C-alpha cells in the first residue's frame, strides 16, 4: 500500500479532481484527506485511465473506507462488553488511532494500528480459553476492517488475503459473518481481475463464491443470501466470458443468474426481482452470441424487468436495447434496429440531473453504434446522414476529457461514416472533401487515443484511417498510399493478434492481401512477382487462421481460392 511519489502529470490530474474529492467526501461522510489519499493510491492510473472511471473507483473505495471507519467505532463500544480491562486498555487507543489516521488520509498508518489491535485479540485468545469464540469474532472483524482499508488503497490482492483470513478466524457457528467475509474476498479478487487484467484473480473470485460462500448459505435455509451469492457469481462469470470469449462461461453465468431469479421470485420485492431479471436477461444476450435460441427468453425477461420504476430501470432498458440490437444484427432489418434505437431513447428519457456523466455518455455512445449498424445494413445516404446526426447529438454528452474511450468510439463511427459517404458519392470533388473530413477525424483522434492509453481504441482508429487511405490510394492510383494503408492494417494486427482475435486478424490479413494485388497491378513490372507471392501467402494465412474458427469456413474457402488463382495466373506467365 505504500505510496510512491507522483509524477508532475499525476499531481496535476490529482489537483483537477479536488472538486470531485470534496463532493465525494461530503456524500460519503468521510474526510477530504481520506478521499484524497484514496485518489493518490491510483498512481499512474490518474493519467492513463478514463476520468469517469477514476471518479467511480475513488467513490467506491470511499464508501468502503467510510464503512470501515463506522465499524471501528462500533468495535470501540463493544470492547466494554468483554470484561477485560487489560485488553480494553491495549486495544482502545489503537482503534482511536486508526480512526484518526483514516480521517487524516494516512491509510497505511490506519491499517498498521488495526493490525496491532488484531494482534492484541490474538494474544488474548490464547489465554482466555472460555472466551475464544467471542475474541475470535472480534479479531476477525478487525482483520476485515484492515481488508477494507487496504481495498481503499487499491491493493486488491492484499485485501482479498485479509478477508480470507477474517473468514478463517470467524467462529464456525457464525456462518453469516464468514459468508460476508467470503463475499468481500471474492469482490476484491474480482476488482483485481477486472481493473488490473488478472485472469487468475477472476477465476479465483468465482471459486471463492462457488466453493466457499455458497455452502455457508444453503438455499433451503438462507434463500436470499444464496440468491445474492449466485448474482455475484454470475457477474464474475460474465466478465470472465466477455474477456475470454468462452461460450461455456457465458452459459454458466446465465445459469447462476437464473438460479438467483428462481430463488428470488417469492422472497424479494418486484423491483428487486426486476434487477435480477435484468441481469439474467443481459447474460442471455451474451450467451446468444453462440446460441441464438437464448434471445427470445432474454427479450421476454428484459421487457418484464423494464416495467418496474426505480434506480436500476435505465440499466434494464439498456440491456433490453442490447437484446434488440442483437436481434437486428442477425436479421439486418431496419425495423429491428429501430426498435433497439427506441429502447435507447427510452433509457435516455429516464436520466435525471444526478445521472452519472459516464452512464449518460455510455448510453449515447451505444445508441450511435446501433444507428451506425443500421446504416451498414440498409445503406443509402439518408441512413449515413442519420448516423452523423446521432454522432453530433452524442458529442453534446460525451466529453473527450471525461470519457475519452467513448469519445474515441464516436470518432471511429464518424470517420467510417464519412468514408462510406465518399465511396457512394458520384461527384469526385464532393467525395474528395468527404475523404478529407474522414482523414481529419482520425488524425485528430489518434493523438488522444494513443496505444499506451487505450490500445483497443487506438487499433480501431488506426484501421479506420487505413480504410480511408485505401479509398484515396485507389482513386489516385497511388501505391505509396496503398502501402501506408497496408502498414496501418499491420499496426491493427499488433493489438488484435492472431492469438487474441483470430477472425479479426484474418479479415485484416485479407485486406492486406487485396492491397498487395492492387499494388502489383499499379507498380513496376519488376515488383509484380514478389507482390503476387506476398499476396498468395497472405491469403494462405487467412485460410489457416479462419479454418479453425466457428463461422470461418466460408472465409477460409474464399482465401484458398484466391491463393490458387494467383498461383494459376503466375504459372501461365
């Protein structure tokens, strides 16, 4: 948890967050110094992560820290019931010092004082055998608060270890406490996995929930706690599935959410049940990527969840819009896209002045993506212009500084739309102007969405720019521009590698193969043989990568046919 000195850029970013720090401190009833310490623990993420996500991370940790501070105060009062003056004299100053350290933003000092207090209980436990369970319970509680403080410092792995220790210390008879500590452990492991891209931590989080938390709360005797554990397990598995693209994990996530819904039907309020139905619906939408039969149930579940008012209704409407969009992507029908867009509009209508800036920006960005997909499906200038209009509307709600990743997504949609308008424009002067606008969009976005800051967005923007260069190079018969486009596709493949995204890699490799053939047709006679050979090999690379992927057979066959055609044409020369 030890702080390192912040760089000048990190200090500048920290200073710019002062208003948010003050607001969070007031909302979470904790000191600004404590919140400022939390922000300082972010280190390099202050300048590399999305500002909206930074504020959310600080707020989440501030909530945990405030809870730990409150519980420390309760523990001070509980000391009086232990009938041990020596222990009270030893522990109470330590708890008071821990509280003071939290208020002053000295999180490392707070944890050290809590560790000393826990040690005092451990020593007492060995000498007061009649009070073992009572002392162990309090020692476990203090270790749990240490975990909360460490979590607030973004040491998720260290916090998870402390929460596990608390679960092991808690008396066997107190299953509820042990269950809560296991949930805390799983949550810290989930944060380690999701925030820090640690797949082993994600797998460990699922294991803790499945093998340690669930057995503590059997469905027959604790149905609500059992259902809550299933919800958390479903959330972890959903993130695992999205990062790994594993259909089995998607199915397991949906099964966990389904179990929670089944157990909740007669126990929770309609609004709470709707939240769990929304989670199940979203999991079924994800599962439908490999199993289209899951979509009808997903839509039915989400339409039901979206009927209930409450703070989670916007999320339910967003999940419903995603489900409609998944249907549209399969049908390619304008009416299905319109249904998805309307659902996003309903979601946006539910927003209030207190809706987080990130949630607002995310909704507008997702709406733009669906409008763009509609334009791809139906074609025509009218649909393309509607996409540009949606981008302009979203730009009023998506800040480059606060939500740069979403802003980068908008720029890619804008650049792609301008390029496609240019491709369909018969007037050469107008087409050239549109291509210039598209190139300007990418040239303005790439210095912001750098490879270091956001490799995925950088790669997509780099590929989009390469697509513009292809059109310009073809129109001008300029092999240097085609070569630049070829290199742009290669840069994209450095991020979306053959191992990470085989179909995306193969499709891009196919674009490179086509460019090599065009360069052979435009270039000098002395270069033709080498370029044809490179193109043939590129098509063979496509076939090899696509052949092993579900749905890649058609692409592989086309690539093999192209390679064979090149071989035939070169042998006849």
